[in-house]
C-alpha cells in the first residue's frame, strides 16, 4: 500500500475553523430562534391577558358584562383569535358568562396552572392540552382574578394553524443564518488558502534546502504580513548560511592553495639558498685550500687569494643579512616601529652617503621630492629600500643616472617613480623581478656581486608600509619602478 498523502496545512486549518464558526452560528441561531419564539408566544399571551383585563375592568366599573361579552365575540370572529373561548366565574365557581365552550373550573381535580398562578399574582398563562376536547388539542390558556376576588376570567385559544404561524419564527431568520454560514465559510476558505499558500512556499523552501537543491537561486513569493516577513527572514538566513558555508569552503581551498604555495616557495627558497650559498662558500674554500696546499705560494698571489676570499665572504654576509631582512618583512613586519619620515631629508642623506656604497659603475643619483614630504614608514627600512633600488640600477642597468621623483598624490598617499637610463629588461622578465634570487643573466649577476634579494626586499618594504609597487620599462629606455607610500597625518 502507498503512503497516505498528508492533508495540506490549508485544509487542516480550514475544517476546524469552519466547524468552530458553524458551531457558534448554530448556537446563536438556536438561541435567537427560542428567543423569537418566546417573544411571539408572550405577545399572544399578552393579548389573552388584555382580554381578561378588559373584562375585569368592565366588572370593576360596574358595566353590564353580557353586551360586552357579545362585543368581544363579534370582534374576534374575524381575527386571528377566531375560536377564542372566554368563561367568567364567580367566587363560588358559578359560570356567569361564556363565549364558546365553557372552560372547566378544575384540571385533573386541581386548579389549572394558569388559574393557580392568577390566584397568587392576579394573572397567569399556560400552554397545555384541553381537558374537554376529545382529541385533547393544545390551547393557550389565560386567567385573571378581580381585585376583590369575587370573579375571575378564564380564556383559552386553540392552537390553530393561524396561531402556529403567528408564534412561529420568521423563515427569513434561517435565510440570514444560512447566508451568514456561507459567507463565513467562504471567508475561512480564502483566509486559510492565503495562509496555506504562505506555509506551502515555506515548506517547499525547507524541502529544497533539506534535499540540497539549488534553492538559493529560486524565487519564493510570500505575502506582505508578519508570517511573510518571518518566512523571508528564514529564507535570508538559509541563503546567508549557504553563502557562509560556500565562502568558508572557498577560503579553505584558498588557504590550502596558499599553504601549498608557501610549502613550494619554502622548498624552492631552501634550494635557492643552498645553491646561492654554495657558490661563495665553495669559492672561499677553494682559495683557502689552495693556499693551504701551496705554502710556497709567493706573497703577491697569497694576498690576491685572500682578497678574493674576503670579497666572497662579504657577499656571503650581505646575502645572510638580506635573508634576515626579507624574512622579517614577509612576516608582516611584526614589532616594526612606524614613524614619521621626511622622505626629502632621507633622499638627501642617501645622496650624501652614495660614495660609501660599493657599486661596479659610477651612477649619478638625483631626486625631485619637495621638502616636508612626510610619509608613514621606518627610516632604516626606507633608506635600505632606496639603496637597493640604486644598487639594482648600478648592477644591472648599464646606465649613467637614476632618479626618484614625486609624480602624484591624494588625501591618502603619495605616488613616486624611480627610473634609470639603462637598457631595461625584456617584457617577459618583468613579472619575475620581485622573486627571490631571480636573475636575468645569472653569470653576469654573480660577477657583479648581487645577492638576488634586493628587489624582493624593496617590494616587501613597500607592502609592509601599506603601499604598492609595480615595475615597467621606462621610455625611451631604462627600467622604472612606480610605488606609493601613505601620508603621515599629524
């Protein structure tokens, strides 16, 4: 057997709601029916009471009751009270006057209920069977006693079709009740349908989310009410959750790639360091071994070998210093003090100390930076950065001059250029110039003494200071570095 399909939310809400509304309507209808029926019966009893009161009034005003009784008989002959019976008794139970069949003085050997009530209250009414009719039809009975208690009037109205219609509730009441029931049923249907549609949309969304469907790109229409607002918030939370999961997974994949790249770079760096250190260490060892194996070596050759060994030892020390600097910079410059640096003053100091920087060629350095050009930085790092740019031009450009100039600024930062008039590089080398130990001409680079870490130090210094740097070939010839540094805000 197949699974029974669950009843929709609309019908589970509709049927109890309609049952409740119908119960209220039926209860009100029954209450109103009985109230209306009692009201109409009371009006009929009031008419019987009125007849009795008129007869008592005529008696108390010393009027002759016989002509008055004939008048009443003629008056009601052509009315809805046709067939009314009136009996007037004295205090000794003698029948004085009568219209229609006399009404017995007693009922089941006792006073009838309406007469018993009249002896206490002065008037009384009842709906009961007649004790003189063969078929015992129902009658409306009324009774009233005079103030002196010497006579009482006993009336009876047979429960005819006309009387039944008079006391019956108007059929329009049932039409109103049925119409009201239909209206509230329709209202309940459309209301539950409205709510059910909203819940169904939310249910479809929950199913899509549970089944891992592409629910994030689906459109869900919810009404502009509290439930619709809650539904939209739930949809938003689900979508934000999925986006957060997707973003977390994407970041995790990126982190894995970054980790893998770091491992690759670390491995490559280790190989490069091992390779780069081997060269000066091997050369130094070769010179020392040669001197140790040839004690008879003349003084001039020994001095030349010692000088060469010292030269490569200095290169080895420079390389170790550069490795220490770039490692600290790539770790984000932790503990690095950032201060106000007047770049114009710093460049003036670089120019004055340029003679102390060992370079293979005589390269003229100029700068075009206005005074009080204050940047966020570290004086020693920025000094080393400019020195490395000049060294790079000295070692590789083959030009005669280099220049650092301010070319633009905004509210946040300054933009500078450093260029030389050398031969530049092929475009294919530009993306790799900031890589560690990258050499365009490895043999020539080692010959001129570069460590292969100068430009990586320059880039990391700029990044740590919050700036950016890029490299391109300068027109008409030479190499150009364009970089930014943050302004110092007093």
